[in-house]
C-alpha cells in the first residue's frame, strides 16, 4: 500500500472514497466539516437534522456525493466523545476507517481525521493505523479473499493548521506500521514454516532492509557460552535452536544503551508436560515477543534512532521426545545458576534466563523482555493490557510512559521478595514454577533471578494482548504486533537521554 500526505482541499481530493470523522454531541455543520457541507449543498446537515449521523465510536455511514466534490463517495465514521479522543483511539479509528473503506472494494482512500492529538503524534497514529488496517493475513490461502480488495493508496489529509510536524509523523507512522505488520506476519506463520532457523533468516532479511547487523549463534556456540537453560528446552526438538543477536549502532561507541529481548518459542507443545489439544494450534504465536523484537529493530534502524540498541531472541521449539527435558531435571544457566524444571511447559522463562544473562554479558545495563509467558496474565488483565514488572519504579515508569506515547497499554504488578518463596527448590537454586497463585508475578520473579544488581530490567507479559480471537472494527482476529510500538518509543526515550 502506498501512503502519502496530500495537500488538497477535501472537496478536491481525487480518491474513490473520502473518509471524515464525526464527534458525538457536536454540530457537524461547524468546524472541520462545515466547508465540505457547503460543497455538498448541505447534505451532512440534512442527515444530522434527522439524527442519523454515525457519532458512536466506529459507526459508519456511506453517502453519495453526486458529483458535488471530487470523491464519488463520502464515508463518515464516528469517533465518540472528543474528550476521550487520545492517540490510542486515533490509531484505532484510522485503522477502522480504512478497514471500512476496504469493504467497499475501492482502490484509493482519502483520510482526514480532525480534532484529536496534534502534530507528529497525530500523523504517526493515523499512518500506523492505516497500515495496520490493510494487512492481509491470508498468507497461506491459495485463493484471495473475495470479500476484500487490497487498497492501493491511502492519501492522508492533515487537519487545518497542521504542517511539517504532521507530515513527519506520517513518515514515522508508515515505518512503524510496516514494522507492526512484519511482526504480525511472523506471529501468524505456522510452526512447520517458521522454525528457529527460519526466524533467524527473517531477522537477517530485516537487517539487510533496514541496516542493522545480525549474528546467529548455533548450538555449539551456545554450548561454549554455557547456555544450558536454553539448550535444555531445545533438546526435545529435531529443529536446531538459535540465539539471534541484532545490533543497531545509532551513536558512536560500543556501549549498549538498551537491550530488547523477545521470547522465541516457534512452537510450544508444552514438552513432556504436554498441553491440551483444543488450542495447541495457537502455540505458533508463542514467539510473538520475538516477532515484535525483529520488527522493532527494523523500525529503530529505519528511524535512525540515536542509541545503540541490542535485540536478542532465544529461538527454540518445545517438543516432547526421547531427548526432551523432563520434570525434575536440573539445568545450569549461563550465569551459573541452577534451575529445577518442575513443569516443562514453563519453558519461556527458562530460555529468557540465558537471554537476559547474555544481554548483560554483552554490556547491557537497561533491559526489557516481551514474552507470551503466562495464562495467569489473561485472568488478571484480560486482553486489554500487558503486565509490566521490573527492578525499579523508575524504569517501570519509563516503560509505562513509552507505552502511553506509543498507544499500547501496560499495567504494573508487584515483584516483592516474598514471591520468591514460591520458587524455592530443594535441589537447585530456583524452581521454574511456583504454583497457581500469582503466576504472572512468579514467572517474572524467576527471570529476575538472572538480572545482576544495578541493572535496570522490565518484563512484559503479553500473553493476553499478542493475539486476539475477537474481530474488532480496527483489527482482525489474529496477531496484534504488540509491543512493537512500545519498543520503538522506549529506544527513542533512551536516545533522548543520551543513552541513560
């Protein structure tokens, strides 16, 4: 899809459909829609007089323009109350608007959303939302979906008075939107197609496109480094594991300003502690954190973020076999700590132990990981937010701020030392599970044991938000690409503080 910033008057824009937004409880014949209503000979006002305008969030109405303006059709979309119209809603509304236009089987759309955030933030939200809307996730279908037609071009019309900053936001939003779609494509890929080695190849392709370097550690290299936690998880599969190491050098020097780490279990059967069959097919998305990490590194490099960012992906397949790790096994991680495996289905935290240790080995002092780690986070937060836990309130606060600016939701949970009692082991330094109580917290507490003193670390449990089983006006069922935008914004925050 081609996305451009247009400077024409809405009445003069050449497109198959012109999309405009309508606020609840406001007179549409004033403000942004007033001039267009005059061009349409009062059409919008007459519809409003009948109390038929679509003002509720994501409601739409299609009107013929009868040659009064250049676009043959006008699509009005409701955006709710103005006071609730933040960057999250703007991003979603732009996506919903383009998805609604897509159902009309048009090839070009002119999109003008006024009245929300201003400047770069607005342009970025609209552009990224438009890109997210046009992704076709039917990668493996032999026939195209007849119910949809791919939109070839979206022309974004800035609100009145918006200029260079808005256009810059649109440029950034296009880069970020394309990255989100990359993450969604990767998370959608079946386990027989996206193996750990194929995931590494996708990371290398992204590096070639965007200009960051990629190194892939094989089994022998990981053995030399002592990554026996990761290798323990991988030993049940015939697919070889990989530690994918991505580097963006945005400023002089070799220091690592920020490490992004994504759980990369390309398929998770649960191992010997095997999962139930009913939803196991969805376990292809157990590498959603890894997908977002590749995508974020692509966007960070394309945006030329002035920070040295390290991206790490421990990539494995968790399978039951005669070689698989067993409940009761003891694994030694890279940092020398030993792990008693009580449940082989709690494998994500085990591979993250070695990834976190390796990030610190490479010099990272600020870390964040993203993982589809626990079902408990779905119980706690549903599909509305990721959980965030970490080593300090200051670092968690920066992560939350980045999430707010990026339009992704996170919510903090405590990481008090008392929770460590649930992970006590009689035979090793730490057990990999701590029972049903506080499962999200104990999962994070396990990873915390591999973080050195003085290192800033945050953990995102994205199990509730990485995939949606419900169709939304702004998003189809399937992978969401979360937390790609958060990762990018956090890297920019670190860059703006000189790497601190």
